[in-house]
C-alpha cells in the first residue's frame, strides 16, 4: 500500500500561520489532546490533502483571525543519502551542495531523513514545477518557505541551477523557486494514498439513502455478506471474514465462536455454544470494537482516519483493537483520541495536539516524559492509566527491549499493554541514592507506586563488581519491601542486564550500531558497554538492544540465572492475568523454589 510519510498544515481551521508538521508517520498514528485542541482538524486536513476533488468551505479557514493566514501544506518523503546520490549523481562535484540543501531547513524541517515539499493554494506566485496530480487539486509550490532560507552561497546557487536540468527545467531562475522545486524530485507521480473515514458514532444499521459507502456501521452488513459467502473467484475474501471472526474470538476469549449474517441482513449474529445472539446484545463495547475491526478489514490499502475509537471501549478492548489493526489489516491509520490507555503501546506513533493563542500546535511524543505530559494535559493521574494487570519496572528503554523479547520467547501469548505494562524508573534512583533524608523520601515515594497496582515486578541491575560484593541499601530495601507485599524483584546475576547477552552476540550488535567500536569480552561483574570495553565514549544502549534481540532466537544460550528468572517473571504475569490469559493452569510465581531461582543477592 501507499503510505503517507508525513504532512504539514498551516492556515486551516484551528491552525495558524506557523506550519505544524505531523511526521514521520508509521502504520498506526495517534493524535492525542484535549477536546477542541484541533485533533479532528488534523484528520480533516489529511483527507483534504489526499482527496481528488476537495472543495474548501468557509469554516475551513481560521475565523476571527486578521490578517487571515494563507492555507499551506507540506508533504514529506523519506530519502536516504544513497537516493540523493543516485538522483543527482551526474552533477558530480555539485552533488554534495544539493545534498546539503536537502538536509537543511526548510526542506529538512524535522530532520530524521525526511524531505519536505512546501505547498500553497492557487494564490502562490510559483506556477510551475509540480506534477499534474498536485495542480488538479489546486496546489502550487510555496515560495514563502524558501525565502526563510538565508545565506545561499554561490556554490549552492550553481548546484540548484544544474539540478533543475535533472528535474526537467524550470520556469524561473529565482533561487526561492529553485529551492522550493528541489524536493519535488522525490515526490512521485501519485504521492498520496486514498483515504476513508470512520466517525465517532458507530452503529450497525441500514445503508444511507444516498448510497454513499460509509464505514461507521451504516450498510456494513451489506458489505460483509460478500466476505462471508464470496464468489468462487474471490476465495481470498473469505480469509478477511475469518480475520473478523478470529478477532471476535479474541475479544470474547472463546475459540469456538462463529459469526453468521441472517437472511434479512439486519445484523451480525454471534454463534456461541449453539446460541445465536445479535452483536448488539453483547454490550456496547463489544458492538463498537467489532464494527471498528470489521470496517478496517473491509477497507484495504488506504489511509483510514478514525475518530475516538475508545468510545465505550474498556482499556483492554482498546489495546486489542490496536493490535488487530496493526497485525491483521493493510491500512495506515490516523486516529484522533483522548484516551491515555493507548499511549503505552509499542504499535503506535504519538503526536500531541495542544491549543495556544497562535492556533493548534502539534508535537511528537517520543520520550516517556512526552507521554507523561500528554497524560497530565488530559487530566489523568498515574492511578488512572496503570491499567494492565501487572506492572514491570525497568531502568530504561534497552531493558524494556530485552525483557519483552525474553517474555515473548518463553510465552508469546503474553502481550505488553494487555497482560502487562513496562514502566521506567531510571537507574539513578536505585544506583546512586545515599542515606540522606531527601533520598529516603524519594525512595519511599517510589515504593508507594506499588499501591497503584498490587502486581508489581522490578528488574534491577546489581552493579556488583565481584561475587562477594553486596547490592546497595536502596536496592535491598526495594527487594525486601516487594517481598513483603508479594511483588517480584529480579536483581541481575551479573553487573547489568547486558551481561546476560552472550559476548559474541553483543559484539555483533555493538559493531552494527558503532562500526568504529572495538568490543572486548567482559566478565560477569564488568559493564560490557563501558568505554574501556567498546572504545566508544557514549554507546547507544537502546539501538544495541534492538540489534541483539533481532539475532536472539530460541537456540541462543540463556546464561547464568536468566532462564529461571524469565520463567519466574512470566508466571508472575500469568498469575496476575487469570481472567485474560489462556485457560491453562500455571504454578504460582511467588511459590518458586530456591532451586529454580538462586537467592544469591
């Protein structure tokens, strides 16, 4: 499918003069913010930008704003250095200057390898340089964005002029035009996907009188009937029907459920142990989530704009829906929401919409701090958002990567965000606290987090430099307190979590991330990522962890106490999810024997 990499908007509805960039986009993208912050306008503009015949209405322009800001847009394409070299390679010694312009503002407005083409409506003074696809939709190149670029050297001007020959010539020698034209080299003839919309009000009902296809439940049964009983030449449609059925089985935790459409096409019947019930009889939440999943399955290969999917959905259903959209459909999603329960998903890219006097502002939520600010903006407290039945505290992102991977190897049925959540405490809290009153207070507050969820586990680097060394007092206190409260503490057998990674595997990952590194094997009580063992002053632990888990399979050695520790954690999570996990008896994690987990700390 064609994916939208990123887009920008200015001068549209709640958006003011300053361009707001939404990108880079992935398969699932959440726009999160308070009511009236402008979330829905992000979706509306995406539809407008991608539409074949889009007409502007009076309310599409900012109201009560003088002078009225110009309606502008930006479109992103991810471009590698190799692609730049291939496109402009025949410029030879001019090619580096072109590359510099493509990697500088305004073309590289957000960094990250994205190249942005800036557009304006018909009032733009740049009439050429865009393909017919854009001209038909009323767009022109925007010169104002190029005028923001100051200090063009003669070298850059000459490179721009020669680059125009590769792009088929230009209508002007003005540097602002040439600079605005440059990124169009990577746009393609039909650069944007088709779109569909799923509104917030969803109910299975008859198709609209206009006959327009909608995906909010209106006419959905008529659309699904061809998937339940497809023509012989369309057997693949039946697979789509089975995806929807399997999703309902997952939601209701019943592998024997079937779906059937009655002869009058009035509803979808859920067949459960010989009993047929209309979907709407199973409760509003189930009704809503199945409509969303079914609509997203019927739509194929498009950008789907979804309004507030969380309405009537329990947090567990929200997360199950997100996973279904990610794994079982081939669309891209732009979702407006004010649900904090979707923020801890690895499956989504998150953008924060806020309102200011200058209009809607959009910022990416990349770090845990960013997500915490969103929760605060939405009015959530910590006790509102910790919804998974088990919480696993780890030091940081790299530990999360390892723990998730080891859990998946031991039990792939356990899903982060549904059966457990991983949260960061930051290693400094437990590694460097001393016995001052302030630090005692901080540690006490951290331990009180256990009150938010009774099923708390924590993974702690021992930081021990030898077999006879003790862990520090802060870590001992956390371990002892959790033991009293029937929580689980896992203190690493070696110096740090990375000591569990087989040395050869860790060396491969280090060299992939840092080609100039010179990794040396570390023993159990040495930090394997220290400068003295990598030759790198500041290694990227998170990227190294990602490289490690890509190479770590079922045959990889699990050293030291890793196997019993992972099994202990998995059983702990399963104990906390008796109602969600598959109906299989498991021994209590809290009752593991000393032989299974060596208490050497």
